[in-house]
C-alpha cells in the first residue's frame, strides 16, 4: 500500500521526467501500432531492447494521457487497491482522459483486473512488461483475449544506422554483425552492459520467476547455447552435457530461455508434428552482441554470426521458421498460412569449396516445396543464376536487411 500523497508525488515527478527524456530514434514498430483499438496494447520483448522508449514514442500519438512507471523504486509497495488512488490522482492532476500508459506493470500482482476494468469503461490501455510475465499464453487467460501483443527486438540494422548516423554498406554492417542491436551497448560499447543483462535475465526472468535452485546450471546452459548458435541440439544431448536427471528438466530450461526472448529453438521441418518435436533443433540468439560478449568462441565464427543475424531479422517478421534437412541441408524455411513460402541459405563467402553444398541444399528444398526462386545470403557477394529452370539469387545480407 502507498499513501495517496506519496503516490501523487511519484506521479508528478515521473511526469516531469518524461518531458526531459530523449525519445531516441523512431522505432520501426511505431507505425504498426494503433493505440485507438478497444484492446490492451502489450509491448513485449527482451529486457533493455527499448520497450519503455517505444511506449514514450507512442504517447506522442495523443495530446492527453496518464502515465505510470512501476519500475520506480518508490512504487515498490504498490498493490492492486492502489490503482483506485492512482486513478483519482490522475483525474485530479490532469483531468479526464482515455489513454493509460503503464511501464513494467507486471510488478503489481493481479494488475490485469484493473486493466480489464478500464477496457470495460472504453479506456485505451498501452502497457509494457518484462516479457516473461507478459507471454501471450498467460495474457489469454489474464485479459480474456482482449489484447494485441507486439514483440520488440533489439535494433535492426536500419535502426542502428539511424542511431550511429552511418550509411548502409559492408563496413557498417560489419559493426552491426559484431555489436548487435542493444541500444545502450551500441552507444557505449561496454561489454559489462551485456554481461549484466544476461545475469539479469537469468536471475530475474528465469530463476526467481520459476523458483529454481540450479542457478549455475541454468547460466552455464545459457552460455553454452549462446556459444553454439546455428548448431543442432537435442534435449537428450543437453541432459548428458549438464548431467541433469531428466529431459523434462532440460525442456523446461530451454522454454524459459525462449520465454525471456534470450534464445530461440527452431525445428527441422517435417509434415509430422510428432517428428518435429523429437528431431534435433537448431538454436539461435536474440542478438549477436549478447552472444559475443558472453561466450568465448562465437566471435571467431563469422559464418554463424551472419546466420544468426539473418535469423533475428526473419524472426521479427515471421513466427514460423524451420531448417530443412534431406540429403542436403538448407538453413531457413519460412512458413506462412500452412505453406512454405521461401527457402534461404546463409554463407559468409560462397567459394569453390562450399558452392555445391550450399546450392544443393537450397535446390533440394526448392524442389520439395515447389519454389521457383531461392536466396543465398552472403557477406558481400552478389550474383544470380538459374539451375534446372529455378532462379537463385546471391545477395549481400546488408542489402537484404534494407528491403
């Protein structure tokens, strides 16, 4: 519980701070979000990727709004009943208003009851929260389906160029490939920023949230997977590597990494869902900089860094991604509306040693899914050719990222 006048003081000082904050570069997501719909707008994503900044950019879409940040240490004792006080303070200070902007709302137990009551009164509610607490599967029950969720990732290549005021080319892409897209790391280049971030995610989003004891094992597994981006794994192999009692425990740990947007496992494509579940998966990281700073060997493999950056861009756009493995292998398949729409290979440098392997994997996937065109993404090469009537485009990844 917070006394009303103490709460008023927090509301006023937060409002003053808003006017002095740098809103940064405009996020690509900004124009995709309609704040005038009769649903709660939920911004989810990994910690420190810019959700709060996007929330403040959305405020500019309306002249009159209420705002409260629940991460404020002074609001640590905020309880469900305090929402009524907060509402009356809002009205007294700023008059009647239909827009509510809440940052890190998951800090309040049963917050969804208040949000639902505001939606019933035709108010517009826009919220951010630590991603692990605002998963769509939880929100479905908490907000009874009355929400639209938007996922935010660290900066894209285009956003990084705006932030650093650089031109798109192979050199600027090389910096993005190495540093990734976390805004604070791009600004200050301090490895401690991303090391601390990983610790925060492991402890706050995973260990505390799921009441776990195996802190060292979870951290070791996270670092192991961050180091082995682009490689296949099975739950059984992880069980043996970390000497865990059951694959169920491993499955849970990996799902916690995915829930916090730290890591993503993509399945091998198969028409059988059962086979998809048991086949080896491939692991990818949310950000190259995060992987590089927290693992010893990741930065030495430019091919896997390139592949991971391609994955992150694909994951921003598509929820359903696979890898393909027949006689040969293809890195990514994109599935939309129950149909494979695109196949692509990622290869740092297409040369005489790997050309047949890369092309054979791509054309095998194209044949299987009746695709007329395939894409090979490289660091800087550009080419185009036809094989058996099928078009293969070779393109620098940085140019593809500008499309």
